[in-house]
């Protein structure tokens, strides 16, 4: 049991849709989103060994980075509280710090993190781009004292170690393992733990091919993986009416709620590839639901302001 969080074994839920029946393909979703309301999916996996290491080093504070609707910020605050750590979030967007009370009223992610004890420092986007520089980190140490640094998105070698535990012996029957890709930690763990007969397919939420180089240092020379880069819907945090409609229809048909930043794009991509016969008949696909559902509130707020269709939760 880690930081008083005893996780259930996530079930593999089979998805029944006409396109899957027509193509003779089986699709299951590993419901990692059910682990915890905030420390769910890959966030639990990524924080598990980092928190253990912070304890080993005798640290009392966790410090990390994220945007205003970051799943990682919400998860670190909740996990830190359960583990007995102080938490500090360096948040992109100094305008959010001009009226913190108003920001917390309007932003459910930051409000939940604050309720879990997280202290915020709001910085400019320009300063945020330099967040990994030694000079910037030293400035934070002067301001906040000693802390354990968790990278933005949580990805490091310890995070990858945690993500290697997603797959179980029961998952050996699958031919394909699919996941959404942000910083590359989750897919790295899956690549390392997949069986020789399995192919791991990542669906980046960001534009560009740079993620291949981000992933390579964490994987053990495996070539059992690839990235599908055509399903980012414009880039990180971008989405379209088509994607929102897909998420709502998928929820109505399967009972599984997806988020528009990561898992919605992944499932859209998987089903599109099924329709294009990328997967041969009798293929068995396991898609990893990495959580992130807390961020839907922020997306719905933006959609409401534009009088667009909302995600039905």
C-alpha cells in the first residue's frame, strides 16, 4: 500500500461496437481511470516510486510544474497529501495569480489542488519555458527551501518503472497495446513490459515527431512500438467538435467516459485504424485508460463560453 492508497486491480472492459464486429477485432480498455478520482491511471503509476524515493531521501516537500488544468498538478497535490508531503505547484500563466481567490473559484483543477494543500507560484509563460534550467531551479530552492523535484507530467526513470506495472500476466493474450502519449513515460513503461509478440502503439496528444527521441532513452532497445501521429486534433489541449461528438457517442454506447486531451484522441484513432483495416481479423487490442477525467470541467467551461456541445459526464 502506497501513501494510504490501496489500488484496485483495474478491469479490462470489453468494448462492443458495430465496427469491431464487422472487422472481427476485439477491443478492451484497461480501466486505470478507476484507481482514484485524482491520482488515477498513469498519474498513480508515475508518482508511486517518486514518492517512495522522496521518502527515502527524507524530503518533506514535493515541487512540480503544470498548466492551469493539469492532471499532474491535481494528482501530485492529492498524492502528496496522502503521503504526508507539502506540495508546491509552479503554474504556467502569471495572470492566474493576480486574483487567486477568483482563479480558484473558476478553476476546479487548481481549487482541488489547493484543497489538498498545494501552494502555488504563478509564473509567466516565458519563465515557464526555462523551468528546467539550473538557474531557475536554484531560484526555487532559495524561495522554497529543500524539495523533491517531480518533472512536468511526472516522467522520469522512476515514473517509467511504475508504468511497467500496468500490464499483468492476464494481458499476454493481446496482440496490440495502445496508449495516449504526452511526455512519453507511460508508453516507455509499456514498451519495456510488453511481451515479444505484442506491438505497442502510442497516440501522441502533441504535434510533431520529437516524442520518438523523448521515448528512446527510457526503453531497453525494443523495436516493438510505433507512434500514430495523425490524431492530435491540432496539438496539445486542442480538440474539435468532431472529437467532442465522438467522446459523447462513445460514452453513450459503451459507458466509458474519455477525456479530450488524451484518451478521446487515442480511442478515436484506434477505431479509425480499425475501419482502415490496420488490424487484421481476430486481433486483440488493449487500450490503456490513463485517467485525466478531472480536466473535463475546464474543457466544458471553454466549450460553454463558445456555445458548443459539452462533454456529457
